[in-house]
C-alpha cells in the first residue's frame, strides 16, 4: 500500500474513532438527562402532583426508553390517573429492566386493587427476596391483605401470621387478624390483636370502630365508649395499608 493510501486510511480511522466517541458521549448524556428528569418526576410524584410527574417521566423516556425510574414512575402515575392498562404495561416494563423486590411489591399491590389477587400474591412472593426482615414482613402482610379483600380469610390469616412471626408489631397484620378473629367470634383473641395494634400504630377510624365493636361483644361499654371518642376525632381511613404506601413509588 502506498504512503498516500496509508495516510488516507489513517484519516478515515481517525474520523471513525472521533464519531464513535461522540456517539458514546451522546449516549451517556442522554442517559444522564433521562435519570435527572426522572428524578424530578419522582419528586413531583411524592408531592402528589401527578400531571407534572407524568410530563417529567414522559420526557425522560424520550431520552432513554429503558430508564428504570421513569418506567416505574409512569406505572405509579398511570395507576393514580386510572389508566390501569398503561400502568400494568409500565410495571412489566420496569420489571424487565430491573426486577427489584420493591417493584414486585408495588406491582402486586396494584394487581390486588384491580381484582387480580392470585397474580398479586404471586408477585408478593417474588418480593420476599428483599434483604430487610421488615420489608419481608410488610410484603407478607400485603399478600394477606390482598387475600382478605378477595374474601379468602383462611389463606390471608396464614400470611398475617408469617408477617407477625418476623415483625410482631406489623400493624396491617395485627389489625387484620383482629378483624378475622372478631368475625369468627373469638373476641378475646380479637381484643389482644387490636390492643397490640393500638400500641404499634395510630388506629384509623375503621380500626377504632372495630375495637369498639370488640369491646361491646365483650360487654365492656366503657372501653367501647373510649374507642368511639377517639373515632370521632380521627381522620378518615386510608384505603391502603402502610406498607403499600411505602413501596408504591420510585
């Protein structure tokens, strides 16, 4: 090969190297822009500003379609805005990118709220890979709550008992076990669970009413009145369990 040909080849290779480096830099820049924008969306999500969160997540996905935070954020915001099909698609996309226990927990809670308890419990089982014992207890309690809402109380009780074996103060498991025991007319057992729950967390209005009902069943009107006094000053109940709220967003 002549010296001129070698020189031309070196010039071409140099241009290719420069273009490759530029393309790589653009790729890194787009990924960084996607993550920064998705983090802004996550902050809007925590503030309850769903429209701004959605706008930020959608912009992040124009930079990087596989951004984990943006996909998870779109799953949560779509669910909040009653776009269930879109939410399910984004949850599945998120898990395809990174199958973290927290995402399985979030997706499972979504499935339970949308009348898919069996798939919900299956995803809660995947979420049990979490390192934290408290997270595993919350996951078991959420699985039990999913089954309880589907009127599968016996199966639900098994999950609540497993949760309490890990964390004896798991509030969702305690209050749900109190309700199950009350409906089975095991009133002393129900009282024991609701008193443990009352020590572990602030009872909601529905839970205070349950506590009053338990005391009436045990023929203790004074204790029932005390719970109803608290009921009158309590805020309306939250439809989600504590653990569901903690894991429902990126």
